[in-house]
């Protein structure tokens, strides 16, 4: 009798598992949307402009993941460039004769890549400074 009972219980368990896994015909796809993942794609960063260390403009902006410094700058300030090198921001032009060029830092550290290559992260503090080299 014990053997029949064990077999019946085991059979019921197997049937329960199989019926729970059944999709009833065609497979169903469930789309899951998460507000946190959408919010994590938006980043707040600060863009600051200086001439010889003196600030003349600053904006806290919201960008999406994958935005470069160049994209954020051009979306928020009027810029000109020459083959990707920024030559003017909001009317302030670099001057090769005086040795003044636009340089930038991120979080207090000199950038080691061009503005088009640096992808922003949440909280980044970007400072462009027109100064002598």
C-alpha cells in the first residue's frame, strides 16, 4: 500500500510541475518595463566654461547614457570646431598666436581623450578652460 501511495504522490507532483510549465499552446512573451532602468539612463552632469580659470558660464544638464562631452557641450552651448577640435565656445575663440586653446577636465582631472570620445557618467563635472598652454 505504501508503494502505491508513493507512486500516486509522485505522479501528482510530476503532473503538477508539467501543467505549471505548460503554456497552453503557443509560447507567450512577457515584456517587463522597469522605471529604474529608464531612470538610470538619464545622467545629470555639470558643464562649466572658463577663460584663464575665471568662470563665465555653467549649466547642470541631463543627458542619456552614451552621451559624449562633445554632444553635451554642443547641445547646450554654441560651439565651433575644426576636425573635431573645439575652437570656439559661446563666442570665446582659441588663439594660436597667443597659445590659448580650449582644454577640458572631468572631475578635476585633465582629459586624456578628445571630447567626442569621453562618455559622460552620472555626476561628472566638466570644465572647459580657454587658457595658455
